[in-house]
């Protein structure tokens, strides 16, 4: 599992090292504006992204690094969870490392985890749902089905 954590840490460091290299993305500006006017619903997005941006802004300030820290953490967590899923399905160290490395290198995830958008968190949420379903099937514990909902 150490190699999986190493790969996840490398992905996190990569995103943090490149967080300030480009200016702010137009969607990030829109989410910043939405964070100034929190509401339960927006016409074109769920309210969670505006809340996440509001939290990031109030905790880390208005810097690009602060704004892009949470998507980078979500990307690293996605890589780690891929290794966990491989282990859950009976994979050894090589399978876990391969799964983590495969997810770390997916080009669309490299883009998603660079900007704070809804897309940065959706793959992680779906991967957590998959983990809950797999745990419910493997252990027979019905409580995991609640996590998949």
C-alpha cells in the first residue's frame, strides 16, 4: 500500500506544483461569483461546488494554490481509492500499484484535478460509491448500501 500512497502523493505534488502556472479558468471565476451568493440551487450546477469554493476561499484565501488545493486532494484520493479497490478485489501489490498509476495518468483526470470545478469531485464520489457496493457484496454488511446511495 506504500507504493499506492507514493503515487497518490506524487499526483498531489504535481498538481500543487502546477497550480499557479496558468491564470484563473473562466469557470472558476463563475464559481467564485456563485460562492459570493450561496443558494440551494442554480440553473446550471448543483449547490455543492459553490459551497466548496466558498470554503476554499475562506480557509485558503484567494490565491490560485488555495483555490486549487481541494481538487488536487480529490485527485490524490481518487488514485489512492483505485489502489484500495484493487486490494479489495484480491489484487496484490503490483495490481494495486498498477491501478493507482493507471488512474493517476488519465489525461482527463489531470485536467479535472487542476481546476476547481464540479468535475474534480464527481469521479471521487462515484469511486466511493463503487467501493461501498463492492464492500456490501463482499462482506454482506447492508450498511454499505447506504453509502452507495
